[in-house]
C-alpha cells in the first residue's frame, strides 16, 4: 500500500500561457471569492480548495512560475480535510509565490485526518517553475490555492483535477 500511495508519475505539464495549474490531484470541494489569505499575505483572493483522498497521487506541484517569497508552517489539529474548518484548524504549510509581474499566489498544504506529515522541499528565495514537484502530504489531505482577484477560473465545484496538468485559472 505504501509503495502505491507514494507513487510519483511523470506528467505532461501544460504550456498554456498565463495558466495556473492544479497543485494536486483530487476534487474541487469549494471555491470562494474575495477572501483574505492566512498569516503570510492579505487579500482579496479567489480561493480554490482541492481534497485529496487516499487514492489520489499526493505529490504536490508548483501552480505557476515565480519566486518563493515566504513559507509559513503552522501546527494544528488533524480533522478530516474535506471539512471547511480544516482550513483554519488543521496543521498546514503555506507557500507564497511572487510571479515575474509582481502578482502573488498562495498555496497551502493542509494535513487531514489520516495525514500526519506535510513535506515541503522549497526554501524562501528559490525560483520555481510551473509543474515542478514541491512536496507531498502523507495519507489524505487538502490543498488550497489563493489566486489573484483578476484570475479567470476554469474549474467548478465537483471537478476532478490532476497536478501539473489541469488548469485552475488563467491570469
């Protein structure tokens, strides 16, 4: 089971200009407009929440190219990641990416009920490229993407997405 769970397949990364790609495999469980992000950055942003069940690939990928401006880890609970309160109460790791044009995007890895470990291979100041692997969450979890307010979403609640392949929005 562990060998299968930690699979890390190659992906054909989308080359579409201005596309923000899904950082995770899973299902879109919530979309919100005009929200503030967590402690690292203000808002308003469009927030897309992706739930990864134990059958999804759990390797996370960079949604857009840029520079890692900040990383913030916060201890917390381990509630089921499909619950809304998991966003605020669960253990999480936030990665702020500043794109070349100055726009900011925040990716938040959130541990779930079974997940007890968030792994992030990034460091502040690193240059990142869309589709690169950046971490994983072990055994079921949630990722949230806070997009600039002018992002044009191309997913909706219930859609299945694949990390590095499915566009979430266009900037």
